[in-house]
C-alpha cells in the first residue's frame, strides 16, 4: 500500500494534469512530493511536476477509491454532501484493491461522484457494462413497471426504517414499481404498498436490465411498424 501522503500528491496531480490539463499547483520541494518522486511515481519536468506512467495508473486508482468512498458515504451512510470531502479522504486509504470492486458492485458501478466528477472505471465496471449494467437507482426514479431487487436503504431515520421493515423491504427483496402519482405504489412479495416521495427516495434498487431499456438505452435491432 502506498503512503497516504503520496496518495494525496497523486490525487492532486491526476486532477490537474489528467482531468484539467493544466500544470500542478504542488510545491516540488514539499516532503510528500519528494517521496513520490523517489518512488518513481512522479518526475520533475520544466520546473513543474508530472506523473510517470506507473504514477498515472496509481493516481487513477486513488481517485477511483476516493470517489467511490464519496458515493458510499452519501448514498449508503447518509452523510451530507458538504461533509463528505474530509471523510472520503480518510476512507480512500482504507479501501484496498478488491474491496473497491465490492463497493463498486454494491453501488451499481456508479459513473459519477456526488460532486459530478467521473469515477475512473474498474475491471468490474467493464464486465458489468459488457453484459448490460444493472443500474442502482432509487425507487423514486425507477421506471413504471420496472422490476428489481432492493440493493440498500439509504436512511438512518428510525421512523423510515420501521416503516420499510413493516412492508418487508430489506436488501434482497424483489420490488416492482407500479405507479408514481399521486404517491408511489409498488409491489413487494404479494403485497402492494404506497410511499411518499421522501420514503421512495431512500430505497435503492438494482433495476433489471429491461428496466434500463425502457428508458431508451437501446436494445438492438431497428424495428419498424
Ligand atoms: Zn467528489
Ligand atoms: Zn465497477
């Protein structure tokens, strides 16, 4: 595992060099930068600093873990978006390779962090995309008639949790959205239930792929009628 101080350097360089295409604002004389150079991850260039090839791969990995940690904190652990930055910084160092894939799968291979920055794709995302992603989105955003499996509940409100449990909604439950208006109507097992928007927003569902297709994701073949 790379020294967390070096990881911070890599992350900053990835954002400036790879994503924004501008020179790094880092001080080349700072201790962590020197360490990154010694590790062969960065190199001095024209008074500035750039990522070496292994440095770029390592940096991509750090950024991926950071943004996945943000998604996990906001979507599953219900941390406010404003508070997420600092927690995610500590979290990213803990998430090792292998665990990032598990988190990525749990979250449905998200493409964006809560701030709208792209999450570099992992191997898990590539294979998930190849066999049509099963996207995770809240029930409130699901397609009418769409079916899926509850992935997780993003709430710490005891009232919400009690209501959801009373309806038998737990991770792994099969769920189908029937109606969205005037309130959300859905089926779980043999029962039909209603929920208001705030409750429907905390139920995250792994939608089946045909549910994605309904939104115009394309299913091959031009059919004319
Ligand atoms: Zn972010
Ligand atoms: Zn993935």
